[in-house]
């Protein structure tokens, strides 16, 4: 009967028609209720009678089921417009890795041909055509890994519903961008940070109904979860209309813990980011919803492991917004190859604002800030990459080198490089546990000549530049 009801429900949602009534369902429910009530006390003779009646009931149900079974079978045999199959993620990962190796091998062949043959040679044209096919194959292999984030959002909806009941708060939960697609690996790992952030929003952010009514708010709190694409990244925003973050309480807690000193002057954004510090919690009491000893530092580590970051904006009394930005995929990026001395590095294309050859008038030194460059009326710090990575440059004179202006969340800095070599899609490789986390580096890539080039971590470099 349960199977029949599920099949009828599926058919109803597809066709838009009402769910058909099951004539034998009331009889079955009565029988089940009697069975539960009389099973322990019924004598053996009654049990035999019950079994006989059950057999008769089975015959009735079997007769009523036959027409339905035939229609369900017919529906199952009808071909759908977009048929789908299930494939293990391990096989997809192997496919992406093999395509990545194919890209590297093709780059090696292309570089060898271009250095030994004239550019108008017939084989060069064939190699260029092959490069286009492999690039399309690479894009297709990545699209196969893409899945909608809607599945994660549905889990969050159930979580909010359960927690709102547990906390005694009424909450309207809305989602936007459920169809937004991103890498399967990212989808699997983003669920835990979202769970913890929603717990905090419900427990710390949303006020109790009576308190909201007193201050003129709707008694029902609002939490919005939305996802969208922006400049090659996936952006997930968690918005609530609660009381917002308390700057004074966060700062006092940080001073008490010795995280910051009373003499330090911190901006509003810097104070908000203190909640990501291990051991810092503003929860006044431990509840089953939050304040369980799992801090926001765990959330930050989880997001950073996906090469993402979290930003916070809050308005006292009106709520706050947590914004998570992550790359769509962890496997492939478009990069600008640069040279510093004999070494090559890769800058993600999405992070580059412009490049220029500076003049002496644009260069200056600011006390306490180091070297600066004036670009379109804005002073920007300069990072000499050869000092950061300990290599010998072609020249130390900035006017004979190039400045690459990189940007992250409105913050900019200039990277001093020797030469721009070209743009290329590269397959990201982890540096491995042996090297661990290297400052200013997010990974490596194998180039056409078989050598490894480091991929620069732009947010980390900009943060480093503003601390100099």
C-alpha cells in the first residue's frame, strides 16, 4: 500500500491531478489498528482467524492493484526527454584527473612543436585544432562534476524548521538560486559550515517573538539563504533580520581573552572578524542549538580549505549578512603566467585588474607603509615577488619591470614581475602534506615543459601587502 501511495503521489505531481483515493486504505488502517491493540492479548484461535482475514485482504488488494501496476509500468517504459544515470564520484574524479594529464601532455607536445617548427607549418595548425578539442573536453569533464546546490538548501530548510521549534522562535526561511551549480566536492564540504552558521543565526541573531514585537518587528524572524555566480566564483549569502552583531561585546571578549590589546584601534570589519578566532564565543549560555564549544574558527577553516573566504556585514538591530565566496571548481583555473627571474608563477585571471610599466613619478615610499605606486589616483602597496620567494630577478628597478595590479574584495596591491608570458588554463595540484600551507601560494600546476609553477594566493598576498 505504501508503494502504491508513493507511485500515485509521483504521478500526481507530474500530471498536476489530484491523488487518486485508495478504496482499500481505510479497511487496511482499521486492520492495522486492531492488530496493534489485540496482538499481545489475542488467543491463538483469534490469531488464526486474523491470518485468514489477512489472506482475504491480500486478495482484494491484489485485484485492485492490477490496473494501477499496468499504468505504472507503461509510464516507466515511456522514454524521458533527459535521461540520467548514476556514476560514482571516484570515477568522475579519475576522469577529471586523466583529462588534466591529457592537457599537460598536449601542452608539452605543443611547446615542442612551436619551438622546432615555423608557426605556419601544417602540423602547427593541427596542434592548434587539437588544443581546442582538448579544451572543450576539459570544460565538459568539469561540467559533469557540477551539481545544483538545491539539495544542500533543502537540508538547511529542514534544519531551520526543527531548530525553530526547539528554540521556540517563529522563522520564515527562504532560499534563492537553488539551481546554481558548483563542483560536487564543494557541495559535499559546504554543508557543515552552513549548518553551524544557521544555528548561530537562529540562536544568537533572531530574537524571541515577544522581544521582536516590543521593538516593532514582525514576530516571525526571517532567514534568507541565496546562491549565485559572480566572476567565476560561487557566492552564498546567509541573511537574517535579527539583532546583529554586538561590537562592544565581541571586543570586550577579545580583550579579556588577550586576543587584542586595549590600545589597538580596530575597524568595524576587523572587530566582526574576531569571532573567527579559536575559543572566542559571545554565547551567554550553552544551549542545544549553539554555544556547544564549536566556534566559528571551524567554519573559517572549512571554507578556506575550499579556497574560499567569509565576509561579514552587520547593522545593529536590523541583522547581519555572512557572505561565502568560493571557486566554482577546485580543479582548473584560467591563469596569467608571469616570470620572476628564471621562475614562472601563475596569477588567477579573475584577480587581475590591470598591468602597467610604472614611471618614476608613480613610485614613492610612504613612512610605515613601504613602497607604493600611484595608479589612477590611488596609492597601492608594492610586493616584490623576488624577495617573497627568494629568487634572483632580471632587474630590481621597477621602471624596467612590470606592475600587475591584483584585486580582492575592493582591496588592491601591485605585484612586481619581470614579464607577462601569456594566459593558459591550468590544472591545480596540491603541494602535498610535506610542504603544507605556504604563505602566498594556493597550489601548483605542471607546465608544458614538465616543470612546476606555483599558483599565487591573491587574497593572502593582499593581506600581506597591507600589513607591510
